C-alpha cells in the first residue's frame, strides 16, 4: 500500500482552500592522473617479489616491473609487438605512498577502523544503495504538512481531479487570489534532455538564474562571467567566423572562439584573475551586484546589468599589514582559499567559507565582523538558513559534518548551536529552503540528504561521540571511483530523508530546492557526474531524469519537438550545476564535456513539453491515464471500505 493511501484525506477535504503553513578538478587529459583500475590490476598480478619487502614499496615495484615485462614480451604475450613503457610520475609515486589500501601497523588505531578499509572498487557510476521506488512515509508527511506548498492541489492531483483547463475557466467565479500559480504549475517538471544554448572553451563552475529569472549567468574557469537575457527566446544559431589575431606579444589571440551562444548576451565581465578557477558566485537580492570567489582570501564584487567594469575586492584575511605585505609577494603561509560565498537577505553582508573557516563581512562598515574556526577540513559550502534574518549560518565541510551557527551566541563561545550528522564522506554543497528550518546537502557518499534544523545534534552530544569519522581511507572523489562503503549513513544520522541515484564525483556537484513560486519547493534536484540531472519528489522517489548525453546541438530549436537521438558514444558529460526557472517549467544545466573538442563546457536548456511535443501518441497517453486511474480507485476502495458494506462495483 502506498504511503499516500495512509493519509486521512477526509479532514483535508473539508476546506478546499490551500493551506500554506509555516574543488580542484582533475583533468581527464592530465597524463599524471593514476588510473585506479590499472593500479588494482597491477597489484593483484602474481610476481616474484619477495614478500618480506615493505608493502608500499612492493606496490611501486609491481607497477614498474609489470610495465617493463609487458614491454619486453609485447602486448599479446608473444613478443611480436612491443608496448610503450608508461612513465611513472612523481604524482603516481606520491599517491602510492599515501595509499592505505595495504594493511600496515600504523594504519589502524583500533579494530573498529578495519571497516573503513576500501574493499573493492566498482564502476565510477555504480550506485551501491539504490534510490527509493515507492513514496516514503516521512517524505509524504512533509509533503502533506503544508510547509512545501499547497496541500489541496496535491490531494486533487492524487485523486485525478486536477484539470488545469477547467481551473482556468472557473477562475472568474473564484474569490480573488484563490488560484495561485503553484496550483497550475506544480506538476509541470522539465522533461526533455535539452538543447545546447551556449558553449565555452573553459569549464563552467557556476550557472544560475537571477531571483526573478529575468537573466541567467555563468562563471567559467577562465574567470569570465557571462550574463544572458532570459526574457527573449534563443535566436537561430549562426556559425561565427573565427578571427585569430596576433597580439603585441606575438601570441595568437583566440578569445573570439571561446564562446558560442544562441542567447542574448547582456554583459560579459572579465573577472580578476585568481587561483585555478572561480569557485562560487552569488547575486544580491536586487540582482544588481554579483560576488565571486577563487582559491584566495579575496572575494570580488561587481555590477551585473550596467556598463560599469569596477570590481570591488572584499578581503577576508586578517587585517595585519605585515601579513598583507607577504601576501602581495605571494609567500604568505597563512593564505587560504574561498570555496563558497553568499549575500545576506538584505544584501549588506557576505558569508564565505574556506579552509576550515567561515567568515562574515559587513559591506556597509567595510570590515570583517565574524571569523570562526569551524571545521577540521575545507568548508566547501556555506549559506544563510533563512531569508528573513542574518543570524543563522550553515557550513558544510569535507569533514562530513554540517554545522549550525547562531551569531547571537558566538560572543560567549565559538561552539556551533548544533551539528547535522549523517554523511560518511565530505559534503560538496548545502542549499537552504529559506524558511530557517529545512536545508539539503550533497555528499561524496553519493547521497543527498534533507535536514530539519529542529532535529540537529547538540554540540554536547557531538563532542561525546557523534564526531567520529567514518570516511573511507584513500578515497578521492575527483578520480571518478566510489568504493563500496561499509555504512549507508553515520550511526548518529539525524537527517529526515535521503535521496540517491546520482553520482557526486569529479567536482563539487550542487543541489537545490525547486522554486517555491511555481512548485512550493516540493522537488529537489541535482547534477551528476554520470551526465544526468536527477529530480526527486520530496517523498523520496525520482520523478524525472534528464540525460545530457542526449542533448541536441545548438543548431536545433529548444522549443521544437524533441529529437530522439541514438545512444551516444561520446564521453560522459559531468553536470556540475543546474538551475530551475522560477517563472516557467524550464531548467538550465552547466555540463563539462568529457571529450577533446574545443568546447569544454556546454549549457543546455531543458523545457517541459506537453503531449504535442512528446514522442508517444495520444492512445498511449490515454491508456496510461486509465491504468493509473484504475490503480488509484482500487487503493481507495481497499482503504475506505467499511466492513460489511455492500460494494456494487465488485458485483458488476
């Protein structure tokens, strides 16, 4: 029996009105990257090396001798064709020496830690814990609790009484404001694999809509920020002429080929160069300013829509003149990177997280006001818990924990107000619903978790045993392999729901709530390293999966009938960031192309397409609707039938 059938709808039907209650990335082309599968095979091959040698050195010698033996004997074993010897780089040796896959006396502090040893390595996209296929009770209770959108619309939908056309026709007879946009669009989920609308020669690390969805912006590894107008549809693609110019230094300038798009460009900003890439960005509540961070202590703020090119530095470093002088010459040992930054609800403050620390900067006072030594590892993501005040901060770290900080109590102690325990690997992203209660987080344990701040672990309980580390030894998410874990969650797991099916690998994959204006926030979505975009219902089920490997080229019309492409043979796309339009059922996804083409990143537009634009016919759709209607009626009879009552339908 479905969990929805356990909900008593009679009380809810009494009132038909809505109840609205309260990363550094490892490049695939880098020859120094060690293939874990090749390493595992080389370790398992029998050799004549004496077993008395130290285990770490034995692994190194096995790798070297096996490569040499293949060179001497040839690729097929008969010496007919010699194989080129692969050079073992310094990075390979370092990773072998740092590996703890082979037991040594110093590897374990106690017997319990044996469970953390990596046993076997599956495919990088393998899901060790399958996603839910049926609604989960806790998720259904959340959906029907009134905190995630209208309840009456969900009831009508489950009973197949939700007719959008009739609702629009009856609108004049309804009280003013009785029909909200959510009633019409809550079930319209983007359902196409998308059409490319922009391509870049650098990886895109951020791609989000503005708060009013009037424009969309991207931030690339080449420190360029692109802002696009979303009020006008994409234009037909026209192949541009490539103009290579020789600069004054004698180097060919190919910047003209870095960017192709069918969207209307509002502004392109050349950001201040930092370390490696732009790690994060965020828009102010009025959409007029943007901040972006890099692997450095300085966040830069720039304007979005006017012609100004001014970029204001926001330094989170200690206000020490001597230290600043050292940083200017590039040898400051206390320098750190910023991995995440967010504007406050009023746009007057900025929260940032970096190397185990979180900060708050007051833009009006032009000074840093908060510095917290928050975690034992990098802070990959941070955010404000609500949109009404700036008192509660959330930090998510590679130490597997999320911590909740109340600025009003930081004066007495720099201990967190609570800790969210549940992930067994580092956390890549945290996103808040904005109500001060619910947040979601993506973890390298391949799990997306939903949290209720009212159920967090206290700081005292955390210090008394909940802080135990269950990370797998030697696991590095950037190499695209997730070993089989011993635990699905931390023993002190306090999360409300867990969502699975995606791959949180290669980069810091992001997750978000669906827009409250059109869906009530009842969906959760995330990118994935397997090239998919996963959309979950709050009840735990995957309701839609979009495949970026089947995205149409930029020459196709995004609003035309979807082109059914054959199975793609190209390399997997890694979808790092996804954004859901707040005005219409449409998504934009930023994916890294795993191939060797000039376009390293492609942004795709995913629309909702009705029956006229889908590949199946009307008869198939009607048959599907009739089957679902019959199943719901059967479940309703089983749930509501009174013992001894006469059932006319059974006698027909």
